[in-house]
């Protein structure tokens, strides 16, 4: 069945198809993630809107049994600030790749769409892209079927204590129950506190979050461990971010 719809969409990626055509993966608000066929892509009027991380209102022909088509578009936002900075762009690309990996094709998920759009908009506004990425990574865990408890001790259910994280129990331990897992993560309680905050953070509160470099590094490490342990995906975009860390300090302009 082919159906015409109008929907917001975020371009995830495109790739060449045959000699002159392209396949474009778009995460649409109303119809999930789908593959669109663009004939003679280079000369097409669609060429500016099939680039990764473009957000636009699309008029689409959705085909449930095969490739879909882009009929028209308006209100294009191409995230100029994100695209003009290698670091921000790498993190934005990774966040989009995570959304892609967490979602089956053709599955309607307007909440995830809104979350991705908002995250990109906040990166565009210049909010800390590393923190935004961490929040995205923590909140999207549920899409991978992972549910972790950063809020209350797995044993006594008390809250608000200097917790540590246990990979064995998929949750936190209070000081009285640290000994339940001799391989507990030995994280600074502030790191666990932030993971808990990130799981429930409201976007309005984000502008206030500012973290020092050591905390950010500790968060990066534990979130990598969490993804290794519970999710097990290895995205190219993430490897690129990891390599940025190595030569990033050379590239970054002195402040
Ligand atoms: Zn306890």
C-alpha cells in the first residue's frame, strides 16, 4: 500500500545506489524510520535535503512493501552551528546513529523522534554536546531493552546515599551493601548521582548543567562500560568520537 503523508523528518544518512541514484534513510515523526529512493540525486531538487542531520517538513509517499519516495519539502533546518564544528558534528552524528540502531525500521516512535530533535537543537544552541550525548545514551537504554536502577539501593531501597554501581545487579548499592558485590564499579558517588539525574532530566534543566572535565571523563568511561556490558553495539560514529579524544586537544582552538 502506498500512502501520502506529511511529516517532520531527520535525515540519518544517504548512500549511493546504482550510478546516479541514492537511498536515503529518514527518521520520520509519523511513520518511523524508512528508506527513500531518490532518482538522479545530484541534479535533483531534493539534493540539499538528503544530507545527514537535515531536519525538514517532508511530503512523503510511504510504501509499506518497498522503497518510499520524497515528494516535496519545506521548512528546512540544516543545523549550521553543528555542521561548522567537527566536534559537535561528530557527537550529533553519533546520537543520530544511536537512535538509528535502537529502532526497527517502520516503527512509529514519536517520543524518540522528539528526543532526537530536541537533543540536536540544544547542540545547535551551543549546550555541552558531551553532556547532551551522555543524557541521550542513558535515556535511550530502554530502547535497547536495558533497564538500570541508578536511584535506590538494590538491597534496602534507600535513596539519596553515596551510591556505587554494580554491574552484577544492574543497579546501585548503598555503603551498607557495597560488600554484596566485591566487583562493584568503585565509582565516585557524584558519577552515580549524575547517571540518576540523566535518566530523569527535563530539557528545561539542561542549561544549568555544567560539569568539570574529570567528572565528564568518569561519565564517559562508565557509560562506555554500560554499553559494552548491556548493549554490545559498536557504532562507527562512536569510534570516531573516541579517536577525536586522542588528537582533539591539538585541533581545538585555545580558549
Ligand atoms: Zn542498601
